[in-house]
C-alpha cells in the first residue's frame, strides 16, 4: 500500500485538504478573512445558514471562501460584500437550474392520509 500524499500548506504544515484554487489578489487592497463564527456575527446569518450556502454552491470555493485545511473555512470579506450587494450570484443560478414540475392535466393532486380509517 502506497503512503497517502499530504498537502503542505503555506505555513509548512501538512493538512489533509486539497490545495485551494488560486485567487486573484489586488496588491493595493489587504484582504480580510473571516471564520464561520466571525462571518455569522457580521452578517447576522446563522452559522448553519452559511454552511447551507456553501453546500448549495451559492458560495464558490476560491471566490467567496478558502479552505486552508479540511475543517477550516475562511470567507473573503470583500467577495461576500460584493455578493450581498449584487443579490443572487448569476454563476450559481446558471450552474444549478431550478426545475419546477407540475402534475399532469389528467391527474388530480389530492392529499393522501397517513391514517387508514
């Protein structure tokens, strides 16, 4: 069995996470990175809501947040501000089309009882 290759982060320590995609940085602006807890306090969103937005791919890895290790999430505050100002991110809407299904015309939609009387 071959040993598992570990990713060595910027700080020189090994972590089990894969490297994050490169992020374009403007040298004139210092980026501010927030943990999930700090982000929750600033935006008044619950921590679980932030995790849900990541799971729904409304926050994009490398654009809205970074993962320096397997468990650590750091949000890029300037990108989050832009996301909040613009509302819905068009990239996430294009990649995840919402499909609305309707009942066929010949079938009626009735509620079924869970109790057999």
